[in-house]
């Protein structure tokens, strides 16, 4: 069975005049309404990202997820991703263990290094330590998850000398996934640790990640982890509408705006329609189309990656109206999910 | 050997090249529409939809033809968004077989609604298929969707609009020469391409920039997998009048060439 979910960055894009098209209060209200619908509508999971930028209101994902926990009954509630490199693992664990209590055992964490870098200067960290920070903090986070009292020393944080970390979560262990992009070392690390893997494929062709997923599974096998523990999830940009035409034409304008702006920051060329069409195709990364086309595409990705246990749709980067996103969530629950089970 | 090049939006450059005096005597290009009953001795660039008429006398060259991953110059004109039409009747208004097949192959999957009727007279139609320059022009009212874009999104393969066919009797040098001519667009240089575009733009009333973008997505060298893409048009169209044709294919020289080998276990 493939679990289906939505991921959000709580986008609130500027309007033409440079102000926010909708205020923060309204953006949060709408988001929680969408999460409630996802819960009622048969989806399995909601993920909240972590950014420290004006256009994404998700700098405190555990707080948002706690609000979601209070309004939902079934959904798994996860970060997507927690920028662990820039956080204190003790505080992260405490927040998500608390979320686990509030939600009755539905909390999860996806931890990663982060694809945006604003968090590093914001929290006084050096980007040169990008990977070492993550390695060390993941080590500590896992130690805290597995032990109530921890003795630990590291380079980037004062030592723990046996203090208890509380509360303890309902789930034992609290699920911790590793979120990865395209760095082979990250795949191998997740495999060696025996942690579930959430692969973010936001461009190109998904099947090209198959060798990296194989690397993850091989690293896990060599480290002695059983195959059933080495589960793979897929996070992609996506949007489902009644017809492929509606989905494609509806998603493209906002997608082009957002990724052209991000590309400008990163020195990438502007988004082109031809590139978008290619990525919307059967093997492309974008899960955009009618319910039937998108379900077929997910099953293709599932085959290409040797089986996935979860797929999450990042829908709110294309600046689609709330009502449109609501309809899309409904279609995910009523028409996509049944085709994947 | 004669080489017949049809005049169409996608073959603009090829047709312009064919109007020039031939550069060699082995391939003599001309602009026109071939006829399988009288052109059995000529190489022909054939619209994919018409392939079935040539399979008795010609073989397909798998490395030359016309393919695009952009717009294809075959469009649907509708008064409202096509996916808002509940029971569409589609008017095939003087369009090619390729256009007919492409629309059949894409409509229901892309717009989510099965076509309830096809007409060549326009009676009762809410959707009209237009081809050529008209497909590139913005509509005065309503919507116009290029079918090539829908095809590419749905299938992830190019639209192969034309295939190069050579007579069964053609020898290897003739085949190679015709293949090269199509792949290299008859050696048409940048300046002549510009003139061809300008001429078309003037006739059609389409901005030159629009034509540049359109023609830039067209290629005349095919990959072996493009033949599958060409067949896919027939398979997905499921048109009883145009079943998927079986055709002979010119073998690639690379595939035939055997590398020099030293067998395992010899004393050498």
C-alpha cells in the first residue's frame, strides 16, 4: 500500500503591489482547513516544511502540526523537512514528542540538511559545516530517541551528561525519516542508519533516482538492517485536477513564477514551458494531471524506485487559490488514493 | 533517386531546401505530395498518418523524419475550455490523417471526456480541429490548444509527424544520401532558413518570433525509439479506418557492422 499525503510550506506569496496576497492569519486558517479535509478525505499524512523566508510561514512546523493535531483524527503529522543542521536536537525531540502526545501517537519527523540556507546565518551557524552539523545532530537526535537519559559529546553543542529528555513520545520509537535530495552520501547515510528515506524529487525524471535508492538499500543491507525497515517515500511537486488539461494549465503559471524567482537566487535559468511539459510527462518529476494519470505515474515511479511506501504532494508552491487546493485534496482522497491501494 | 518533400508548417525548412537546385545527382529533391501508385521509385517524406499507403513499396528509414516535442501545428478550437464540454462532437475540418489520429489519441485522456461524434461537415460540432498556420494564430474568440503539447505531456515522447521512406529497391548509397539530406535539411543555411521563415510569416501573418520558437523544436534526425512513438499514434488513436501499419525498416549500418573479434579460448 502506498500512503498518500500533502506537504506544505504555508506559502503566502506577495501580490503585485509587493504586499502579501493574503495575511498570515488567513493563510493559517486556510491551511488548517485543508488539513482537516485531508483527514476526512482519506489521505494518510500531512507534512509541514521549515523555512525562514518571508513567503513561507512554516518556520515553526511543530506549532502548526500541533494545531493540526487538535483538528484531525487519523492523519500522520510530520515535518517536511526539519532543518536539523540548524536546530537543537533536544528541542526538536521535545517538540515532536509533545506533538506525539497531543496527537495520540501520530507524530513523525523528516530531518534533512535543508535546501535553502537562510537558517544558517539566522542561528549563527557556518555554512562550511553544512554536512558535519547534520551528521552530528542526527546522531544526537537518534540517541535521545532511543534513550531517556543521554551521555553525549559533540563539536557543535554542549555535552549531555545523563540528563533526561522529556516528554517521552507515545510511539516507541518516534518515526524519524531522513529527507534527501540528490546527494549520494545522504542516501548511503540513511541506509547505514536503517532510517526510512524520504526522497525529494522536484525536477528531472524520477526514475533517475533509482541508483541512489539502490545505494540506500545496499548500505542498509550491509549495515545489517532488514529490508522492511528500509522504506522509501517520495516527495514531489504535484497538483491533481479533474482533467490533465486543467491541472497542467492551472499549475504552470504559479510554478513558473515561483521557480523562476528561486532560480534567480540560485543562478538557474528561468522556467520554460517546454521544460515544464517534459517534467509533467509520464516519467517527469511533477505529479500534475488528472487523478488517473497521476495515479498511473505514481505507480510507474513506484516500479522505478523498487517500491515506495509513501508519496506526498507539495501543492502550495504554485500559488493556487485555496478553493482549488481543497478540490485537489478531495480528488487525491477520493480518486487517486483508491487507485494506489 | 527522387526525394519528395511535402509542404507543411513542420517541413518549412525541408521544403525550402527542396526548391533549390540539387547538390548531387543521386538525390533530386522536389516539393510535392507523393503518390504510392506512381512514385514507387522515389524516396518520400510521408506524413505519419499516411504511412499505411506506402508499406507495400517502401521501407522506413528509422533515423530521418520530422519530430517535435513542442507544438505541432494541429490545434483544437473551442468556444469554452475543451474540458468543460460535456459531450464533444469534433469537426475534422480539412485536416490530415495525422491530425485526425493525434486528436483521437489525446482527446479523452487530456480533456477527460470521450468524444461522442466526429464530423467532416461541422454539423453539431463544438470542437474544430485546425491545422497549419491557423493552429498557431491566437483565436479571435474562445480557446485554442495545440495537440502536440497534450501528446507530449501524456506520453513523454515526441510527435513524429513525418517519416522518410525509401523504395524497397533503393541501394545503400541512395538510402544514405536521402537520409543525410533530410537529417541535414538539405544543407539549408541560417540565412535561407531566415528567408523561409519570413516568407511564411508574411503569408500566414504570424510573428517571426513565434515561428522561430515553433521551428526550433522540430528535428529531422530521429532516434530508433521514435519509430515506436510514430506507431503509438496509431495504437492510441484506435481508428478503425487507420489501423497500425506493419512496415519494413531499413536496417541501421551500425547494427549490421560486426566488430572484429578474437574468440575466447583461442591460442592467439
